[in-house]
């Protein structure tokens, strides 16, 4: 029985999601403002907080773990899931997520599209029981079912669920969207088998696409009229015209009311002031998509929205979902939060592209800001220039000094990339460790291995990183972390 126009699902398995994701609540709010109805279902958090704790799941995972190779067991020494990973320091957390996720997904090491699709047709005890308990009772409530994917690790569950929905509820329209879908855009023409389970893939922002898709399911328009989708017709993959981005000043406040907010390990809501990155030039970046031009809105609107969300959900902590809020916008947001007495705390990614003064960081603190995240990547200014990082020598150190004096925590991202020798990386680590030791707990370091995204800036700089791609790259679904070979010195830190 139809209860709403669209059922919007955030699927398992995404262990790195410790707070609600913003995309679906944003689409849901948009649909409601346009007279449509929708329900958001975060199956990932239910999977990770309720389902994983059941005796039944424990037994399935134990059987699965026992059957795996000794090499696998070295990487993943326990079959039982521990929520403690959420509090681990970064390196351990990433290794835990990477070693444990394969136990929750079917055994597939190639990540080739055909292998993943084939697995979706095989019975998977874990997904099957979860589907029957949590998704099947919901699936008949909408003609349109949309899945949002942050990365490829959610694809096995999406395809499994899509297959089961099509078997149990013929005639449903199934869509897949989210950052992973957009990152996969250039490969989709070669992913024709995907469209046997997914009716269409949505690219970029989903608001107008899902709105039109609802009209399609109600017979009011044709598939070729739905903007920004990729679909298949008579064996040919087609891409419809991309719709203009929604005007951020006109997008309504995200609607988190369907989500079980008490279940998230990080009790925090995402808010957003901009889309795209104001800089957008770092040559290793896989966050910026080719069409994602920077757009910002009036910070007064964002401040009012944060206060309204905090009052509505009685949750006063926010994490800004922007790729990097530029300093002038941080200052304006802080002033507006103070002006309206928002009484919230918040954290944000930004850029150390100017010297943050003590007055500035004090203003941020006064508005409730407690933590900033910046990419510094390496201690060597010349190397940073080669990476097109756009950070001048001394800016980060000045920013740290100001944060220390103001009580703001600062997290710095460091990058281990092809071309950086072990010696140089260690030297850089020693430099930042020293800053950390002297920071009285202000500075934390987050080191990441370089990842090659299909739509990333780095795909334009393969020679710089000495990268060659394997033959079957076009059908590899790891669109944010493609496999590659490099002839430059490089030793990965993570599994
Ligand atoms: S790495 Fe960060 S600052 Fe650089 S282009 Fe990407 S999002 Fe922007």
C-alpha cells in the first residue's frame, strides 16, 4: 500500500558514518516543500546498531569468519563487531573499518561490476534476513525507492536489496544516487549490466531528479524527461541532460525527523553553507567533481537553520558538511550565530589559506565553534606548491598558535602520496608530531593514503603520481579508490 511518493534509503555497509548523512534529509525536505511525500530510512545505522548485535547475526558472522582464509583472519582477527572503533584514533579506526567491512559484505575481492552483480543473485544470509526484517515491510509503501551511496562498499547491499525488491514487489522503480554515483559518471556507459537491477542512476544533487522521478512513477512524464539520470534503453546506456544546481538560498532546512537520532555514535547534526570547494585546485583531491562549482549562501540563513534544527531535535552540536568553508564565511557565520544567540557548538573544514589571527579564532570560539579541520598534507612549502595546495609558508603554524590561545581544537590532514619517499614522509611526520606535542592537546593529526577517484582532480595528473591503470579499470566499481600501479616511491600506511 502506497504511503508516500518516495522511500529514500541510506544502505549498509558504511562503518565510517557516525552521524546522520545530510543528502536524503535534504531531498526529503525539498520534496515536501514541492507538495510530494517521502520517507527517509537509514538502514546503515540500524544494521550497525541493532542488527549487528543480535545473536542471529553473531552466528552468521562467526560462520562466515571461520570459513575465511588465514590471511583474512590476520587482517580481521575477530568476528564480533565492536562499537569501540568509533572512538579509536584515526589509523586504528581506518584499519578496523577496512578489515571488518569485507566480513559484512559478501566475499568479493575484485570489485568488478559483473562479480558484484553475480553475488547479488546468490543468497546472502546476512543481507537476506536483514532485508526480510527491515526493508521488505517498507518496500511496498512507495512506487519509487532511492538508495544513496557514499562509496562502493554499499553497492553489494544495494544490488542485493534491489534484486529482492524486484522479485517481491514487481513494478517498483529503483534509483541509485549519492556521491559514489556521481563519481562513477564517466564509467556508467560501460556499466550496462547494472541497469538490470537499477532503473536509473542519479548524478549530482538529487532534489529535482527525485521530484521528476516521482512524476515518472505516476505516469506524468517520461524517463527522458527526468534530469541528471543515466539509464538504459534497448541495451544502450543513455545520460539525460544535467539539471542546474538547486539555489542554496532556496533549499529548505533538511528534514531529519524520520531518522533514529539517538542511535548515532556521534550525537551531532550536519549543516551546510556551501557546495563545491572555493579553491578546488589540489591535484590529489577526490572530493570535487568536474561540475561542482563553488556556491555559497547567506550565512544568516545557515545560522537560523542551525538554531531551528537544534531547537527542533534538542541536539545542539553541528558538523558543517561543506568541503571547506572559506575564512570570510566562517567569520560571517560566527557573527550571525552570536547575533541570534543560537547556543550551538559546531565544527568545520576550512583552509589555512590565510593567517588566522587570535581575534578571529576567539570570535569563532565565542560563536560555539570548537574544532577546525584543515589539509596541510606535508611540511614542505615547495612540495605543497607542487600539489597546488595554495597554503603559504607559516599560515598553518600561525593558525595553530591562534587556536591554542582561543581553545579551538585543530585537526590537520596529512597526505601519503606516490612520489613522497618514506624518509620525506617520516621527516614530515616528525615535524607535525613536534607541533602536536607542544600544542597542549590542541592539535590532532590525521594521516591518509592517497586515493585515486574516477572523477577526481588526480585523474588529470596521472603522470605526476607515476600512475598506470590496470586493464579492467572501466568496470571496477571503486570509483573513489581505484586500484593503480605507480613507478614513484610510495608505501601505503593502511591495509
Ligand atoms: S582537497 Fe580540500 S581544499 Fe583542496 S580542492 Fe579538495 S576540497 Fe578543496
